[in-house]
């Protein structure tokens, strides 16, 4: 979560929500949260566990390069 | 009885010596209808009282529509972490307890310093992103 916040701090193109998901069962269902930490990048990329900085960057770049709605 | 114990408060005061610029914590709640939101409001108010460089603002999620829209608040309880002038798009939703309380404190310190601490290559790559990306990191209390 801290790395996501740091990405948001660095770039005005990035926004980051840290979500304590037990407060939001609707989100848990919507994003199929069964293990944490789970990160959803943009509209469709997602991963479980903590990624190093370089790999989170790759995910962000991939999400930013995709046309909205094209990642499934 | 405070939510932040005396021991933790003392430790946080020490950590907040590392604050550089003022940080604004905007808490969105609807306290009467939501005990969890009331807890977050109380927790952030206690946190804000630990250092004069921290300020806490509270907003009602239902009544204060202008601020809800301005800060793109999607649900409550929510905490927006901003500096005096800029909104970096950093939000915490839910109750920041356990490990994530530490994450909130770290975010406050990072925003205050205005420095992401990321590697130069990462900074360069992020400056060239072609379009916005929204990150959502889900956790549970630990």
C-alpha cells in the first residue's frame, strides 16, 4: 500500500486508494478479494502480494498504455 | 479513553519530528449513522493533535457534496491525505488499524516531505505515463 501511495505522490497521473476491505464487503465481492494484499491496477490488471517497485511500475505502464476497457 | 495509547502517541510524536511541510487530513464520515466512520474520525483527530504541522478537517459525506466531489471520495469512512496546496490522490478507506495504521503514518510523512523516495528510473517512467492510472490496494486488519 505504501508503494502505491508513493507512486501517487510522484505522479499526478496516479491516484491510489488504500482500502481496508472488511469495511466494504461490496468491494470484496466486486474485486474477488480472497487474499490480501491485493492490488487492482487501472480497470483490469490485478495481483496478490507485494511487488517490488520495478514490477509495480510495469503493471502501471501496461495499464496506462491500454485503451480504457481493453484489459480483461 | 483515547484510541492512541500514551506509548504509541509518544512514539508517533518522535516520528513526526521528521515532518517537513504541513499535512492536511480530511476525514469523510457520517458519524451518526456509522460507528466505524466515527472511530476513524476520532483516530485521525487524535493523530492530528500530536503535531502542529498536522491539521484535521472533517466533512460529512452526505451533506458536504462539494468536498466529496472535489476530492473524489467514493465511500466512507475515508481519509484524504493532502499537503497545504496539493492533492496527490492518496486516500485511505476504512479503519486504518494494525499494520495499515503504520501505512497511514508513513503516507503522512511522505506527503509532508513531498518526496516519493522512488528510484530515478521509476520517476522518469512515471513522468511519461500516457494516461491516468488508478491503484487500489486492498488489505484486511492485521
